[in-house]
C-alpha cells in the first residue's frame, strides 16, 4: 500500500535538492557578480565601496569552495586527496595574506600587513571561535536537560592535533625571538604541516555528515556531481584569484580614507571575512549538539594556520623579490609573540581533553581585552598573562604533557573522508 507514495516522496526530495542548489547558486552569484564586473571592466570605485564589493565576493567564493570540497569526499580518498582538498579549503583564508607577503618582497610597506593578517587570523580563531563553540554547546546541553554541563569533552584522537599544534607553537617562537620569519623556519613549518597531512590521511576514517548545499550536491548522480564539483572548484578559484589583490589593496586604502589604523583593519577585517564560513559551520554544529565535532574542526584549522600559513609567508616574500627573511619591526614582533603565547595557553588548557567553561571564558576575555591596548607595555603585559595561565595549566595537567608530545608520532588521527574539515551549510 506504500508503493504508490514512493514516486511522490522521490519527487519531493528531488524538488528540495534543486531548490537548495538554485537558492545557493543565486545568493552566491548575487555577491560575486558585482566584483567580477568591477574587476573585468577595470572600474575604480571608492575604496570603501570596493572593499565591500570584493570582500563579499571572497566570502561567497569561500562557501563555494567549501561545498565543493565536502561533496568531493564522496569520490576521492587517500593521502593525495587529503593534501589537495586541505590546500583548496584554506585558499580563501590565505590568499590575501600571501598577496601581502608577496608584495612585501618588492615593497617594504607591505611587510607589516603580512604579519598583521597572520596574527589576526590566528588570534581570531582561538580567541573567538573556540570559546563561542564551547559556550554555545553548554547552552544547548542545558536546554536539552543536562543542567550539569560545564564544558566539552574532546576525543582521544584530538590529542594528535593538540600535539601538532603544541610543537608547531614552540617552533614558531623562533620568529619573535629572532625578529624575522626566516625561509628555514618556513620550510620547517611546511614540513610539519606535510607530516600532519600524512598523519591525518592514514588515520581512522569518519564518514562525512553532509548538510545543506553540500548534501544536495552529494545526492546528484555521479557524473553530474563530478562535473558540478569541478566547475565549482574552478569558478571559486578564479573568483579568489581575481578578487584577492583588489580586496587587499582596498583594505589598506579604505583604512586611510576612514582614518582607521590600517594595520588593525588588515589584522581583523580580512581574516573575519575569509573565515566567516568556518565560524558559521562551527557555531551551527555546536547549536545542533555536535560541539565536539565543531571544536575538532577549529583545532585542525589552527594547526593549518600555525604551520601552512606562517610557513608560506617567507616563501611568498622570496618569490616577490625579497630576501630569505621576512623582517619584523617591533610592533610585529609583539603581535607575533602575543599570538604565540595565546596559542600555548590554548593548548595547555586542553591537555586533559576537556574544554571547561572557565577556559573558554578566559580565552574570550583576554581576546576582547586586547583591543583597547595600543602600547608596547600593554601588549607585553598581555603576553605575560597568557604565559602565566599557560604555565599554571601545564603544571595542573602535567601528566598529560608527555602523551600530547608523543601523539603526533604514535597517536591515531581521524580522517574525515577526504580532508580535515567539516561540512559547510548554506549562508
């Protein structure tokens, strides 16, 4: 008796999938089209207007890339796929920063912006992204009836990412200590990132939990899905390549026009735009009761930033005509040191694989406190606070330190069927 209803159910599912894909396509096209018109026609609007136009295009391209990368998990697997998809996934986030680093090779004024963007993206992810996921997860758990919820419990496999981040963070202290990001340091961090990809690609496989547009793409017939996915990769990559330069240049110009510190604008606005999809998915996962998966995603992203991003900067600087070192001035040294000490504190607080509400509040509070600070004394004082909290946490969780340091070499990671990122929903 149920058989006659089956075609109707299939038809309804097909209709829903088409509606999702159509809606997502129209929304992203609406934000990308103005940037393409301005870029191709060679127009030069006001810097603030141009910043909004190209920023919206970069965010939209980030969503396109994320949907394509998620859907591609159905058709590809293995170590090479992991490497390729991981690099594709971070393209929007790093395109602007690598542009600044490249230009700094022949224009010294841009050196400060490369460091600003890198430190901003790192501190934004750990200082805002991590705590928000934890706090949202606690609220969701309490609404579901768990009145005792005070944090998130991480999986034993997450110790691998924490170990990679801990060691990368220690290595990266060489930058503020030497006053430069040397090509040798970059190669070391890139090699560590390569080992991370190897470890993840040979870890246990977790099936993807596709939702929204990514799920709709995944339900397409094999041939059609592969064509659409390749098309999305090419289209989003083209948009990012076309928009990264004008977005970066107009970010600096808009700061001058609005009388806003250009260093701060580059440090916070560009990372916020490029990481918007990742923040959105993490928050949605937490709101759906999947806080552990959400925080695992952000920890993985932090590993990528502290290895691939920092390691790529001196390479881009060299390719742009600079020397083997990306020199840092006093302000940049302080910013990199601040970012490094924050990283150490974040890792230390999670050594026991438990992300407590107090730890989330501390990270978020110290992140907010930094904005009024405009002096060397203030930044160094904040570095001291991060360091003090890290030392206390290391002492408290000292029995977990050795296991965390061994985890990258002997632990088992989780491979999410293609790359270390989770699905991205509709905007």
